[in-house]
C-alpha cells in the first residue's frame, strides 16, 4: 500500500502530466496551489501548460528517455490527453505511480472497448450505450441492420469534439461515409432522439473511496461543447440519481484512480443512455473551479497524491460558456481582433479563464467563462449577455 504524498515536503514533491494543453495548465495551477511542483511532458514548446508548469519536458509522448526522466522526477503521473499511448502509461507505471492506469485509459481510447465495458457494467450501472455495430469492411456496412439507420458513423479511435463523425441517413450514405474514413476501424451508432445531454464527473481515490459531482447539462454546437449549466435545468431528481449511481458503478468496476467524466444522453422518453467517458478532468467540469469546494483539477492532484478526496459540494449555481477562436474573427474576415473582455467582465459573477494560446483559430478552444450567481437564472442570463457581447 502506497503512503500519501506530502505536498509541502522539502525537497518538493513533483506531480507529472502527460499532455500540455489547457487541462494540463489548469491542473498545474491547482496542484501548485496545494504546494506540489508540476512537470509536463508534451511535444509542443509553446503549449498552454508550458507557461504554468515548473518544468516542461519537450518530447514525444512515446520517447523512452523523456518518460524515464518524467518518472524519475515525479512521485505520481497522470494524463490530460486522452490519446497518449497506453503503452507509455504502462512504461511509466513500472517506474512511478500512475493514475488513471493505462488499462483504464486504453478502454476510454477505443469506442468499441468502451461500449463493451459499459455493457459489462450494465448489471450494476443500469445503463446501456446506444445500439451500434462495428464497421471494418464494406461487407459490415451491408450487414448493418436497417434499424441502426439513420445513424452516426464514428471512428473507433482518436475522435473528439465531433471530429471523425459522419451522420448518415441511408445505407448508400453509410457506404460513402465509410469510404471516406480511409479504412480505419469505425462504429455505427443509431441516431437517438436526444432531449438533452448531461455529464457526470466523479473521482476515486487509491483507497477505493469515490465521490460524484452534481449533474452538468451540456449544449454542443457543431460537435463542440458550447455551454455547461449546473445544476442541470431539465433533469429530474430520479434521473440525476440514476446517472450518478451509474457513474459510481462504472468507476468502481474500472478500479479507477483519479477524475473520470461520463457523458450521457437523456432521450425524449426520459430514458438514460451512456455515451462515452473521458479518463481525465473534462471541459464540462470546468465550472467546478469557480463553483465547487474542490475543483476537478484539485481533485485529480489529491487522487494522485493518495490524499483524501475533497468536498464536491457546489456552493453556487454556475453557467459555463466555452470560448472558441471564432469570436476573434468578425464575419468571414481572417483578421483577428481582441474580443470585448472589458464588457464581459463587467457582467456580475463572470470568471474568465484564458488558456494562453497566442493564435486564435476558428473552432479552437481558447478559454471559458463561468458565470456564478445566487440563482441559476441569473447565471444563465449573464451567460446570455456575454454571448450577445462576444457575437
Ligand atoms: P466526441 O468524442 O466528439 O465528443 P460523441 O460521441 O460525444 O463524440 O459525439 C459528439 C456529439 O454528437 C454528442 O455530444 C451528441 O450531441 C451527438 N451524438 C453522438 N452520438 C449520438 C447518437 N448516437 N445519437 C444522437 N446524437 C449523438
Ligand atoms: Mg463527447
């Protein structure tokens, strides 16, 4: 049994992160606040976490020398990037404490493995994924049952923010879509009648104790998260409890250590369908920084350090708006201009988080704003005003 890590020890205790994006940056802020030092392994030099981390190891995620260096430096390592090679995490785990484990991450990296795992969990979780069929050939397309159409063809690996997905109505469209996937493994999912989407953030410690955050309701635009509202305005208490219990069942069955987020669909008939999971803090959990006693990033640091998990209580209603690079551009213009932050920050309860990315690009996640207010209605109204200001 591993003992807890001391955040204030001299010499310092280092926590490591695979990946230097915004999740690594916000993790660094939270871990440093607690007294840890943070090392980031990431190939890109000018990444968001590079400005926050105490050390940047600039190398490929599979570079053995860099992995050895990270493991030697850090008493525990986590990942913020879902598609880090599971082999790299296993390699690190031979040398230091790694959470979540490579086996958990590898399930989340593969939509088929993930769906099989959700089905295995169904007896205790009470939820199933959407009806689906694996597609690895044109013959598989021909064998798709009619009732899976219309559907969504997704790549089994590497999909995110709606990338690697094509919506198809007919078998002919499915053939075309599959032909466009360059032979990679795919899965066809039945198109479900969504009433709304939720996500459930949970964390589990090395001692097996788990905590679950309130239900977050998510709105996507063009496959990318647009807003997260907590508490979810639409969800019933019964569905919320069901989704939280399902998440705890899954995290337990995984034997997971760290922060995990599961996305669910609530269908028009009120039923709950499990969509996918992220083996890390999640965009829909950013509201926890400003609205919960313990943020998802502080929670990740606690889990890695085998310290007691923190209180998940939400102290204020919250509405989070993702900031994409699009708002730097007026209409179709390619000339970037700075958004009107002064006007946005004049709104009550606005917490601006920008990730330090120096180049704005359309559809690129540049930051987020969380509106905190005494009531959810006020938080939502201020988010709406921000949308009008930012255009
Ligand atoms: P990503 O990894 O890109 O987040 P998702 O599987 O979460 O991929 O799909 C992105 C979005 O597409 C979902 O949030 C949801 O809005 C929509 N979507 C995905 N699968 C289905 C489905 N089976 N039926 C209806 N909508 C879906
Ligand atoms: Mg998703």
